[in-house]
């Protein structure tokens, strides 16, 4: 899968998961939807795509329920729809 195709698949997965529920999603859920077997290898790409989506205002990153900047956050995060 080339980078553009992977980015599009990840964006679609994130939006699909967020459309299916009211709350937030774990980045690994999107990675698993794109690649159920090799999802761990997709995590960096998921975070990169989600950072782009956050910069565009499509989603936001949260940690412990508080909005976070993708550039500053370390550790576990969740994604939710931007307000």
C-alpha cells in the first residue's frame, strides 16, 4: 500500500469509526480496521494521518478527556470529532 492510499484508508477508517459511535476512538481501532493482522506497524501512519486531520479541524486529539495538540502529546490518546 503506497503512502497516499494508506493515508486515505486510515482517514476513512477514523471517520467511519467516529460515525458509528458518539464518543472517542483509540488510534489502534483505526489501525486494526485498516490492517487487522499488521495493525501495530500502521500506528505511526495512523498518528500522522490523525495529526493532519486535527490540523484541518476534522478531529481532535484528547488525553484523559482533555483536548491535546498532536505535536505535544505523549502516551495514550483518543480521537474524537472536532466540535
